[in-house]
């Protein structure tokens, strides 16, 4: 049975998708042909042009173009000139929302997880619904999820910096 998440999972509001990604599995086929399975443990939601912490708050740009596609595509960007960030586009076309994958069981922190999964700019725009090298599947269990404010976005100001849009497995 195919457990891969379909388009209908991603074609929803980011505040529905982000917490539901907790406990799901990222499947990665590495360049050498090996396969890795990684459980998502932490996410953050970025909700469109109105969200001052979201890259789309400045409108449509070359960098954010993929955020305006249908849900299920990957938005990759580089921070500090060294760390790639894995984001999953959600919602419908022309509604720029994305979930930052902040942690997996094997790596805490978005930069560490993209290094472990060997993800970079080459994955920008990849479609998780049809990709043969990266996709997300259902998890074995539905974990309890807790929320906190997002991390590192004080620049966005109120109310954006304090919204409980970070989701993680409750320990």
C-alpha cells in the first residue's frame, strides 16, 4: 500500500498541515541509491503575504516563486550563506504558505537536517507528490503535539513573533 501523502494533504491551510506533519516520515533516496526514513519532529508555519515573518510578505519574487504554486512543492533557501532550509508549500495556487521542517528524530535544527538528508538548492521546486528522490509518507502513530512561538523571528514584530505556530512532539 502506498503511504505517500497526496496533493490533497498539502492543498490545505498551513495551520492545518504544519501540526499534521509531526510524526510523518520523510523518505529520501540518496544519490548512491540508499534509502533513508526520517520522522518529522518539529515544524513551523509561515502564512502568506500578511505574515511579516514569511518570505512572501514582500510579495512575489524570484526567490519565493515556488511558494505561489499548489501545495506539495519544496521551497529551499539558504541562510547565513551555509544552511539550506527545507520548506513544504501548502494551500492552493497563488496562496503563498509554507511549512519549515525544523527537526527530524535524527537531527535537531533545520540546517542539520538538510545536511543529513543532503538537500540543497537542487531541490527547489521539487514536487513531493511525484518525486523519486524525496517524499513524505504517513507515520506509524499520531503523536501528541505541542505549540510554541516560532524561533528567530523577532524582526517580524507583534503579533507575528509570538503566534504559537511552531509545532513539535510533546515529550
